[in-house]
């Protein structure tokens, strides 16, 4: 039984089958990066790391460079202009008009204006209103056809998930199993060990992480194709 890893395939193999896991795959190999690629085996320096901050454009401390919301968003009360109150007369004959204030959410408040005196002695006191309501925007999946549809969401954040057809990858894993077995067989490698090593390696690939419900299918398609080559004369 071989104790060392198999030799890398020749360049012509990877030219024909560039997507095969045996060939070099460039990408970010740091699990702490946001663009970590578990399928990559050579780091190409492309790793991107999260920037924490407030990602809500409606907040006073919104950070356009932030990629991960850290819960630090804060909102200032916004001043609402009070409509002019019209009044006439003095004493018991005095009359006034007040205007109700509305925003897109409905009634906010009623302006309150206090008047006293007549003529040049007249004075008034007004109350300034503020709207401290948080944003009514709610991020989530807005597609009713998605598995994680959120009827409360008002802004789609790209998180919608849909049922996945595992057979989409059947041809890929069948091809990989055939190519890998052909190569291992050509270099005289222990085929049983090679198969187990490859299945273990594939189990940590992005396909398995993204579609764990298909892991059994991936393994079966790869193994069947691998064994077809092994058992061929």
C-alpha cells in the first residue's frame, strides 16, 4: 500500500480535464476570508476579509465599505416641520386652525400651538415634533417561490434559496470518477486507497457544502464511474 500521495497528473491531463480535483485550482485558501474556496489548493492572493460596521443606508453611522453588519447602526430623530396655525380674534373670540401631520406610515402627531394676548402684545408658543421611528425597511427573501420566502421582507437581500436538482452534477462526478481512475490506474496506484482518499477530499468541496442533500448522489456517481474503469480489462 502506498503511504505517500500520488504524483501530480501530467500537464496534458489537466489540459484535457482542467476542472478535475487532481489538477491545480487557484483561489483563496484562507477559511477566515469571505471568498474562501475549499476547492482551491493554491492560494492566488485573492482573499477578501470582512469589514464590520453598519450596513443600513438609513443610519447616521452607515459605512458604505462595511460588508458585515455588526449591529452598531444608530438613528437620529428627524425634525418634522409644523404647519402654520391660522388664528383670529382675542380672548374668548379667538379661533385657531391646526393641521395634522402625516408621513407614509399614517398620522404622526397633531401640531400644538399656544397663543396669548392681542395686537403687539400677542405671543405664541409652538411645539416642535420629531420622528424617531426606526426604518420600516426589512431585508430578506421576497420571492414567494423560494424555500426561505419572508412575507415581512420589503427589500430582497439576495438570500433566496431554492430546491436543488442533484442530477445537475451527475455528469461532472461521473467524468471526474472516470478520469481519476484512468490516471491512477495508469501510474499503478492502489485503486482502493485512491478511491477512499478522493471521496474524503471531495466531501470538503464546495459542492458538498452547498448541497449536503446531494452528498450521497455525488459519492455514488463518482464511485460507479471510478469502479467501471477499475474493473475494465
